[in-house]
């Protein structure tokens, strides 16, 4: 869906992005991770031409974006900022409708789509006529996400989208983000400096340093197969928790899932998530269900710990 080819950006004598190449598959979430100043935000902004590259090419759906008008390109890409970027003198409804208005979309369809998104993002329709300063930080972030999604763009760019939120609100919105069906159909590139966030939300993680890619792979690849000392040291302080979050139980049958006390859990849940559910509910086990919702197995504390240590061992022998 997205192909970056030998991309560079220089500011005077400083190379903010230095000859980077990678691809992002359709409906994949790629997280750009690194310290402040490593070039991740500059890279993101070049993908929708808020910053023009010094050299290299960017392809979206096989089209070179440098051959398109920037304003037309941006209308087909959702963009979410850390500070939401909401217009303070516009209501929630007006903020969300900006891109559909530019695209001359049907007004009634836009209104219906706005209401649909608010419901999915757990925002009451009473907020449609509210102004940004009347909303909490978490509510503003949801509105910013709704604005990026309202025109149903295939590509979504997110620059530290949850960085301005407190820890509790941030955790809650991250969980909503993972569960939102709208986002499962998007190709997403997200920037963060938060390691936990990268591992929670990314299908793959691109670790950057000094304008270059250090390592690009699954969270488990970065943890268990670091390519150099920088990659290993970067994750060192949070390694054990990240390992629990990177390892998932073996796949159940296609269409199957997990269940605990009658509540369906995410089919791609990691070991840490499942251990937390057991702890908070004081349950003995989690049921493994097939696509007909018949129980075909159980996972208790010892089973999950066994999965964890077996996976660690298998990675060390690869």
C-alpha cells in the first residue's frame, strides 16, 4: 500500500531522514519508534507532503505522490495530531465535516457518518454542537480521530496521537483504538516515542536513530532478535513486560476466539492481556472457542506461563 524508496530530507547540513526505504502492507499498522530528533515525524510529514523530501520517492497504491497536487493527496489521507488540531471556533460537527466539505460530499451522508463515528468512539451525540474547549482531552482526541476517518481514507497517519493524554485516558483510548473496526480496514503509520504503545498497537515496529532505520520487524523480532546494541539497549528497561505483550498463545481455529465469564476477548490477545483478565476476575481459566463458539480448550495461569517460556525458548534457538 505504501512504498518508501531511498527517502532523504536535509535541513541545511543536518540529515533528518537519511536514505530510508521500506514498505507497508495494506491494512497493516506500522509504528515509527525512536528518541526525539530521530527523524520519525519528519518522515511521517513527507508521506502527506507537509514536508517535501530532498530526494527519494513515496508511492501510495503504486502512485508516486510527488506527481500529485499536495492538497488533493491530503484529502485522501487521514491525519491525526497529538494536540488534535481542532479548530477552536468550529463545533465538533463542523470540525469533523471539514474534509467531506472540501470533497463536496453529500451533507446528509456526512451527518449520518459523523453520528456513526461518534457512537463507535463512545461520544454522545450531544457533543455535536459543543466546541473543543468544552471537551476533555480524551474527548478531543476522539473527535480528531473521527475527523480523520469521516471520509473513509485508506491511509491513516498518526503523529503521537495519544501523547498529550494522562496515563489512564491514554490506556483507555488505546484499547478502543485496537477494537475499532474502522481501523482494521486502514493502512496506518503511527509515530510514537512510547515503547509500550508501539508494542501494543503495531503489527510491525520501525526503530529509528539519527535519521536511519535501525531495525524493522515484529515486536517479537525487536525483543528476541535485536540487530545491534542500540536495538537491544533501547528496550532494556521494559524488556520483561514487553516480552509478555509480544508473545501470544498458539492460534486457535479460524474464526475462533477466547472467552471469560461470558465475555468474548480479542482473538489476537497476548499473554499479558490474558493474565490480567484472569487476575482481575479471579477466574481459574479462559476458554478457547471454535467458530461455532464451542469450547475446545482452556488456558489457566500455568498454561499461559508455559506458553510464554516455550516461545522465549523457541526464539532463542532460531
